[in-house]
């Protein structure tokens, strides 16, 4: 009786550990190619100095936090102007600012988001100009 | 003690399987609702709350009714309820869980539910309802479990649980008061704009909750190896009788105020409810059924000779439960929206998926209730038959 | 991965360089003015102490819905086509529904047939703001009762609280029901409540509300009621006005001239 109980406990623990570590070993061995982000849009091409709102490293790491802050400040406080670290000023707007240069959402935003498995809900409301024109 | 919930005879197994199937059906349709949106329900722009919120409102009452066992036993040393208080607390636990589930399935954006905690808003009654409901859940789960564990070990409950029990009494009143305030504080909804809303909620709760408890006790006596005792059942049935009488009285008070004053905005809702308005009668048969059941039950419960007969008592309690379920679980919430602020009448009837999800939540609640009661009866059976 | 990292460092280095160089080279800064979204000459926003609207229904041509069409096109309001799931920001209702207390059985044909534009009343004491459990609905300093669609959990308590029926729930995904999407304004997602926002997004760009501009007969007057010289203030000072269900204490900011 006691032996059977221990067996059951260990069996349960194994299932638990396998389940919890599933995400770790699920993708092991397979490798997805790193995303290549396409910067080849008409607006970016025409820019003599190809610089985002902030420098690329910052934007790459923190764009979601920046957009989060923009959204609260623009919607809730009515503060719609962002002053970058270098003093340039921008409208706090995903569609009005970001997507004007990066008009190729599918070849820019989506590639990286798909690669890291992020599913931002921004675009269930915010409009991608390229999609509307279709 | 938990393992006791997993053991049982054939009937127990069939009952659990039955509940699991209903709950699974509910989950299936909930996933469809998540995909399609709340448009899958019968709710509309005009009637923007339906079956889900109505069930929530009704079940808050069932949860609050545990106080009708706790108060006589702990404050007045009414010994007959001694064995049963835990039943009341466990009923409260499963009812509160159902309440939370019903609010959850009613949300348009359930993934954002944590916003209520991330942006706490003290001027919102819904915020306070969340606070009191989760507090009530914890208190009752703790009291019930500790008291039952001590029963198992045949030791008296620890001293620290007593203040918690005393706290649970006003807390029970608070959950239904705050829930009533959700409705009673809205300026444009004349049907709900009444100071008697919270007292009405409480009186109907103290009838429907104990009525359900009596029914459960009668079932446990027959199938569940647990007898609550004749004295306890008889005391409970008196509580149901008085609470039902008060509840009917409160509705009468409301009707007088509304119709004698003749304020059209207030009258329209009651007309829709009991007589129909401009050719719309969806709720009329339900409300008359509820009224007849309430009076029939009251007659059976106030005559001692009838009340003492087990079959008659069961019938009366079932009538009370159904009657008040119609009143709270259908009439009260939906009628608040009919007619609309722009005086249009939009009828509401729940859709199939909506009913499946509703039944699914009820099944989930009864699954928890069954498990907890199984543990309870198991502990008592072992103690009584060593 | 290694090439990726090298690319990353290159970009990071280059951007760090620009960051240092930009203040030194005035040319660079001027060229940057072409970046979209950058505020070269920001439009002057319209501001007020308290925004309000007056509606002179006597000027409304019978059957006219220009204000409705303009608003719903600008704000991507879907046309779902059934009253159950419908979304409305501004629409018209019979006089008797809008002002039930002012209606009587001897009122003339004109009044009985009259349709009155209705929209969110932008209450100074808004019940929807009071009840919202997440502050998704809030009141701005200029009086606009606004919604933060990012925060709304879709509990619909605000719909129960609104005494004007001004709020709509997105019972389903609105996008398939928008005839022509305006790319300058977001749509909503299923599961959130929405309503008229007094064109706050247009005010920020110095534009009057879409309904006001769309009205050819100038029946809608928009302005700051706290400004004693404003057109709206003079209008509501000199004419007899009604507000919907003002007895509820919500202090509605839509003034009707009949």
C-alpha cells in the first residue's frame, strides 16, 4: 500500500516537471532563422539621415515601453508631443509617427514579433496604412 | 482531508461525471464567445446585462445566506446548527466562486481583468464588490476548512478562528449590500433607484440560501450519510418562512410607492414586468409564476403542520428557490433596461450558447460544492462511526 | 546569430555617432525636419475651460443625417445593421423619446415628426466616470468625458449608468462592418464600450468637431461655455434651452434650442 502510494507520487511529480519545463525543451534542437528586418520603405529611403525617434538600440529594446508611455500620456493626459533625447520633437502616435516610416508592417514589425512569439494587440484597433489602401 | 472528495459510490461518480460534462460544454461555448465576442449572447445595446450578471446577483445572495447559520450558533449559542455551520460556509465558498465566474464570463475583454487591481478605483462600486467578494471567499474557505479539520481531529477549533467567524457576519451583509449598490446608485435607471434595494436583496437572500440548504440537507440525509437533525431543519425552515415574508413585504412596499406616486419612469418597468408594455410580454409569465410560487411557498411554510412534513417542506423550499431565482436571476437585472433611457423596448432572451455557458458555471459551482460536502460528510461519518 | 549581433552593434554605433554629431552639425538637424510625425510646425490645438455644444433643432432640415454620416465616417464607427449589436456616436431620435417630460398629447405635427440629434452629453457630473472600475472612462480638465479603449475591460457598468443611452458595446469585431476605414483614427476592438469623444483628436489638431463642420445649416454650435465672448455662450444666454434629463444632476453639456 505504502509502496504504491510513493509510486503514484513520483508519477505525478514526473508529469508535473515535464509539463512545467515543456516550453524549455519543446523548441530544443530546432532553430529558426533570425528575422531580417526590412527598412526599405519609400520614406526611409528618402531620409538623408536614417534615424528613428531614439537610437536603434534603445528602440529595439524599449519600443513597447515607449509606446505604452506614449499611449497613456497622449490619451489620458493629452500630452501629444514627445521630445527625443536629442531634442527633436515628435507626435506621440503609432500610426502617425512610427508607421509613417515603417510602412511595411509585415516585413518589419511582424517579422520580429513572430520570431519572438510576441502578439501585441495594437493592430486590432490601430490601422496599418498599407492594409487600408489595399 | 481532500482525498475524501475523490472517493465515493456509483451515484457519486455519475453525478460528478454529469457535472463535468455540463461544465465542459460551458467551456466549449465560452471559447466560442471569446472568439466571436459577447454578440453571441442575447445582450444588446439597450439590454446590456443579461443572464450572466443576473446569476451573479442571485448567487451573491446565496453566498450571503451562510450568515443565517453562523449567527444563531456563534452569537446565540443555538446548538442545533453546530454541525451545520460548515455546510453554510462551504455553500458560500462555491456560490462566491460562481459569482466571480459569472462576472468573468460577462467581460468583453477578460484578458484585461487585472486592470481592476492595477488601477484601483475607490469611487467604483464594482471595485468594492470585488474586494468584499474575494474577502468573503477567503474568510469562509478558511473558517470552513479549519473548523472541519478540528472536527476530524476531535479538538475544539483554535481561538484565532473565532474573531474571523464574527467578522464573517457583517461581511456577509456587506457583500449583498455592495452588490445592491451597484444597481441602486445609478441615476438614470428608475427601476433600481430605490433605497430599499439592499434590504430587498438581503431578505430574498435569507430565504433562497437557506431554502437551498434545506434541500441539500434532505438530499444528504437520504444519499449522503449525514443527518443535519430535525431541530436544525425545522429552525432553518422558520428562517426561510420569515425571510420570504419580509421579502414579499418589501416588494409590496416598492409596488405601493411606484404606483401610488404614479411617476411614469418608475411605473413603466413594473408594468413591463407584471403586465407587459406596448405589446412586449417576455417576462410576464415568469413573474406571475414567481409570484404564485412565492405565495404558495409562504402558505406552506407558515403553517407548522405542513412545514414539518418532509416532502411538503422540500416542495416549499424548491418553490422559494425557483421563485426568487426568477425574481433576481431574471426579472431584476433585465427589467432595469426595459424600457431604455430613450423609451424604446428591446426584449431580451438568452441564446443557446449563453445558456450553455450559464449552466457550465452552475455545474462548476456544484462540482466544488459536491467535493466540499463530500469531505464534510466523510469527516462526520468517520467521527460518528469509528 | 553572430551576424545579427554584428549588425546590431553597427546600428547601435552609428546611432550613437549621430546622437553625438547632430548637435554639432546644424545641417543634420535641418534635414531631420523631414521625418514624418515630427512636429515641424504643430497645428495650434483648440482649447477651452469647458467644451459644450448647442443644437438648434429648428435649423435641422427634415430627414438630414449629415452630422451622423460625418462623425461615423471620421471615427470608423461600424454599421452592423442590427439594433442589437449597433454602435452609435451621434444619431437622431424622435422628440418624444429625447424629451419625454416635454411631450404631451396635444403637441403639433411638427413636434411629433421632429427628429433630434442625440450624442454623449459630456456631463460635468458624469455617472459613467463615477462607476468605471478601471478609470477607462475619465473626465478631462476641459470637460470632455473620454474613453481609454486600451483600459476598458468591457464590464458595461457605464452603459447601465448612462441615463442617455449614449454608449455602445462592441459585441463583435467592428472592422468588417466599416465601409471605408479612415486611417487617421483607430477602430475599436471587440469587447470594449465606446461613445462620442467630442472629437478630441480633431481639437488637438486645431479642427472643429466633424459633426459641426458637416452641418450645412449651422444647427450645431460648438465652443467654450466658460468663455463669456464665445458664440455658444451668447447663444445659450439669449435663447431658451433644454438639456436632456437635467433633473438627474448629471449637468449635461449639450444644450438644445427648439
